[in-house]
C-alpha cells in the first residue's frame, strides 16, 4: 500500500475560528467576521492585541453592519448585540445573496474606529465525487472507501477566484481534519492521506464527516493565505481600515461524507445493541472499523434509535484483546450536533459472533452511581455472516 502524507501547509486563519497572530508592535484592535448567507445569525469578534501581552476581548464596542444593496430589506443598518465579552451578534437580519455588498463599522469605547467592506461571493455550480458517488447542487450524501478512493471537487464560482475545502468529523466536537484554501478551483484529495503533524489519518473509516466547499471573497482568501512573519518579512494582507483582521464572506455548500475501508479483523463488523439506558429503550447498530494506524483503536457508525431519538452518529472505541471500550457521541444528531455532549461510555467483554454479551453504559459526565446494562451481539464479521 502506498502511504500518502499530507503536505498542505495550513496558514493562520485557515479555519473559520482561528485567532490572528500578530508580530511586535503597538496595541492594535483586531476584528474577525466572516459573513455566511446560509446562516440566520452573523457574528463579529473584537479583540485587542499587543506584543508581549495576552490578547484581550473588547467589550462595550458599537458594532454595526450595513447592507449597501438591501433589495427591500426593512433594516439595512443594524447594531449588533454583545452576547459575550468581545462577541457581537445579529440574528435574522437582511437576507444576503451573491453580489450583495456589506460594510462593517466598529467603534471601541476608547474611540478607535475600524471599517471594512465585503461582497458576498457565489457558487454557480459544483461537482463533488467520492468513490462511486457524486453530488451537484443541492448538497447530498457521499461515500468513500479510504483505501482506494479519492475526493474530487470542482467549483464554478462567481465574484471570486478562491475556494475553501474543509472536512470535520460530525458530532464529536473535533477540529477539522482537513482545511485549506486554494485559487485552483479543481482539487483531488486521496482518501488515504495522512497528517504528518499528528498521529491520525485525514479520513478515518467508521466516521461521518461534514464536507464543506465554500467560495471565498478576496478579504477572507487573503486573510487565510497570509501571515505576519518578522523573520522572513512576509506580510499579513489586511483589508480593514483602523485595525487588523478580516471582514469577509463565504458561500458554502455542505455534504455528508461516509468513510469506510475493508474490514479484515474478526472483531470488525456489525454489532447490535439493545436494552434500556436511563429507562429509555435503545436499539442501535455499530458498524465497527479498526483504525488504520492502531492495533487497538476503532471507529464505528452508529445507526438506529436511542430513546425516542433517531441516531445517525459515530463512536470511538478500542479492543484490547476482547476487552471492549467505547464512547458514543451526541445520541441525537438531527439537527447535527455542535459539540460532544451528551456522550456515553461503554465497556464489556466481547463474545464470539452470534453470542450475546453484556455491556455497561453510563453517561460520560456526570457519572451516575451505577451503569445500565445492554446486550450486544456481533451480527456480522469479516468472512462470516
């Protein structure tokens, strides 16, 4: 098997939530805001940074957004509400679309004024291939065998020349395993890519990923691909007046990516869990895959019903011999979860395929005085039924 290694350099700002790193200098106000027309709320972060001192939030600022092309919007100018220290938000504002221009104005309590303008980009068309599956617009579900398939993305964008591709495992609260920006609008990503900076594959069998392809405006693209480096003299590309950071916009399309691999270990395969947890019935299957880089780690697709909720999530776990341990994330994933809570930990000793065995289940936190017990049976395994 050819081992592929990730060689992409992810610069500061590549994730939507990165914090700008500044070189030496006087105190400066930094602003970060990326408008997403698919969301009902828009958020602006305002901070103050100075070399040698921690970055601090700026509270009490006046933050306004202006839709310069409101197209019938009743409130073209809106003042954002501070929902946390340095975090300002507006909900259900003007509907935004490709081509709209929006301006930002931030006035700090000390009188500093930071301004910027963005034009919303668009996606005219997109083609995403993963193995034998493909999707256009609107977004759909994709499936990929990480050992033999690649991910292909081609986008036809408007009002921009850049896109971002990001993959994050859903329901577990993890950071993106893949995130990069490019002015090449057609990319191919091998499924067996590995991250040389971390002991993990980019795509893990047994996991659902949220794959996002987004058109980026010039402001956000420049922010994502530049950094201030006092050693090399490389400069940060800044489009704000009166401060530094980014006021940009994106046009995203999101897909579900289901990653598999050949199952060869007899402990891999499908397990059915039945019983009650917290007095509520559960009936779920785990489709278990061993981690490519580990003899003990496993990942699993989890589907079925947990209490009154429909479950479509994933789990982490391990097999040490036949000793089984696992964690199920976010039993309810409709709509998709935004973090790892609630979670349940499971432990038991695996029996032969077709033979039921007990597994203890308890919420990860806070831990109850006792665990519930459910019955598990391996209904299929490699080379077996």
